C-alpha cells in the first residue's frame, strides 16, 4: 500500500510544477501528460492543462493535476490524499467505507492509468483518490469473486459506453459448447426499460439491463447421448462473464431469473428461436446498496463435495 498526496490546480499547474521543481531541485517532473495528450480526447480549452505529473519531494511522490476548465474549484480545498491499494477487495472495502456519509465524485472503475480508480470526499470533507497499482492489476479472480454481490438498488447514473463495451466483450469471448457461440445479447436502456418492467419486478432502478439469450438453431445438443440442450448453459456462462466484467468496471449487477419469458419475447419481438435465459440489471450501486443477508450464507466446502 502506498500513501501519497495529490494537488489540484486550476490552470496554473505548470507554473506550480516549475515553482516546486526549483525549490526542491528537481530537474523535471515525471510522467507529465497534458489533457491534449490524453488518448480519450479533451476539450480544446483544456489542451494545455496538465492531466498528470509528479515530483519526488524528499522521497514522497507528490502528484499534480489541473482540473478541467469550468469544473468547481476552491483554493484551500485542492489537496487529495492518494492511496495505492494492494488488492481489489481492499480497495473496494476502503472506498465503500470512505463513501459512507461522504460524496463519491468518481466511482471505482477502469481508467487510462489504473485498472481501478475512484475519487471520494469523505464525511469530514477530506478528498481521497484510490487506485490499484500496476502490479495489482492482475486482479486475482478470487478478489473479484469475493467482492461481487447482488446489487438491488442502483443510481440512475448511466453506464458509460466504454464500460459497456468492455462488459459485452467479456460475453463475446466466453466459452460455449463446441464453440458454436449461440449467445445473443440485447442491451436495454431508456424508454425500452418500461417493456422490461412489464416482464419483471427486478430491475431495481438500473439504467441498463442486459437480456442474455441463446439461439436454439445454433446451440449444441448432447445429441449422441440424450439430446440435452446446451444453449442454456452457454447463456449462463456468458451471463457470469458479464457479471464479473461489470464488477471489474466498478459497476453492480444482479442476476435475475424472475421474469416472464413469453411476455419478454413478445414485447422485444424476439423470433421463436431466441431463448431468453437471464436478465442482468447493471449500473452504479446506490450509496446504500449492501449485500443481502443471503450473500454471506454459503455452505461449507464439505457440504458441497460429493
Ligand atoms: C440463476 C439465478 C437466478 C437469480 N434470480 C434472481 C431474481 O430473479 N431476483 C433477484 O433479486 N435475485 C436473483 N438472483 C440472485 C441470487 O438471489 C443471489 O445471487 C444469491 O442470493 C446470492 O447472493 P449474492 O449474489 O449477493 O452473493 C439469482 C441468481 C442466480 C444465480
């Protein structure tokens, strides 16, 4: 775990870097990047502003940045304490605890510079930035598995298209029987959410719902033995990939089987061969979203081993 300081400026970050570099006899800042160099793009007015730079001051990494122009900025309130966390479970735990009674500025999620990064102002108005360092980015599966829980209360905040793309990619590459890839996925947002609400009480306010289906004209069958349809298993594996990818992106989800499949097929005009298997509401968990009591009630290993 590392613990550093992050200083924010309003367009005069470069002057501050020069000022402190001279005082502390540092030849040049490390990792300097302007908003204009950000591959994600930036507003024209921000092109020359500093997105990131750091100075090693007496062995302590002090990070510097300009805020984007037009963003609220108060001098005297422009310091953030910066934690580099060592594992996914820890960063989620600390972020959730700091957010309790505070204000989340940026929920934990993947960024250009960190697999998991978030900003929060705690209830004492102290600003924090948390990130997972490069070494920790190989997020252990067990961290993801233990950190995830069914979220049943979402913020209305939309899911960014970039995050949705990462999630759908995880569904695209999931294993399927004979690699026939029968998964078919419908992403529902906006006005169409009303159709979903007519089929299930379990959207929980999520701004995006994925309907995971399979095409039964494409899916594999265990035909030489008992003819078992394998499409449902494929769609379930795909949904599991989507669920963990959402969690990795700092989003919540809940697997939902409680829906009326016939009604859903009708309202979304799915052809006969498309079989809906699961709904996955996805979004940013509400501040008070917590794991249900059921989440921790798991059998012991000896109870499940045959
Ligand atoms: C196949 C399946 C169907 C589920 N259907 C629903 C559902 O319709 N509504 C709901 O609120 N949760 C549903 N869940 C979520 C489970 O209740 C939840 O995963 C379980 O209680 C364990 O809690 P956790 O996900 O927080 O670990 C479903 C989960 C699975 C795997």
